[in-house]
């Protein structure tokens, strides 16, 4: 069986990607403990709504069809903070997080409901958090001292109008992941 590593995401506008990339460059230079971390490439920055994992390629047409008929209203997300995840003391990633959003949570649950019978989805009891992963920490460290600088985004770059969701293939290469958008489904 041939598979592709897939996820569904909200793609970010270029001004926001540029602002987040500038932030990453700043912390890379100013926080020595992050020197060996894996920073995301600007073109790969996105908000994951649902990770599908290794998926049988024969299911892709059905996934695309279901995404395109999913009826969900457009909504707005606003980035507000930078945080370590899953926790500050034992971090594995650095996220740019959005303000809590009921429409985002509803979208994730709607996608789970629409796709649960054709793909295996990990059951997650936590409330989904709209976020963009900036950095994956390669080295484990106890964090008692690192304070991340605040996320200062221009007003026009901090808000994302979510008008669509994309089915994206992720190829893991030696140079890092390469993402290819397979389809974009517009929200109503």
C-alpha cells in the first residue's frame, strides 16, 4: 500500500509568515539554548487543524471530496502569544498561539466527524489550540531561566481571516519537510 503523510491546515498570509520568521531569527540569535533547535522554514508556517498521518493514497480523492463539501463558516483568528509546549519547564516546541477560538475548535471537531470513517484519527481529549509551530527543540533541557520575548505583531499581520482549509502532503527530506498543497476547500 502506497501512503502519503497528510495533514489539514490553515495557510497563513505572507505578511504574517514574514513577521513570524523575523521573530524566529531574533530568538535564534539571542537565546543560545536554542542554537541546535529546528526552526521551521517561513514557507512552511501554518496552523494545523488535523493531522492525518500516513494515509493510503487511494483515499485522497475521497478526502478531497469530503473537504470540499464540508460546510463551515469563515472566521478570524488572532495571534497573541509565544509559548513553550507542552510546558515551560520541559519544552519540546515553541508555538505562536492564537486567542481561544470556539470557531476553530468547532472546525476541528467537524473535520474529525467528516473524516473519522475513512482515516484513523488519534483521539485527543484536549481542547484544540490554534497555533503555529515555530521551533522543535532537538535537545532536551530543563527550562528554569529562558523567557521568550513577547510576540509583537503589527495589527494587520496578527489577524488571519480563515476562508479556507488545505489538504497538505508532508515529505520528510534531509533538508527538512517539504509541503505540497493537494487541495484547498473554501469555507462559506
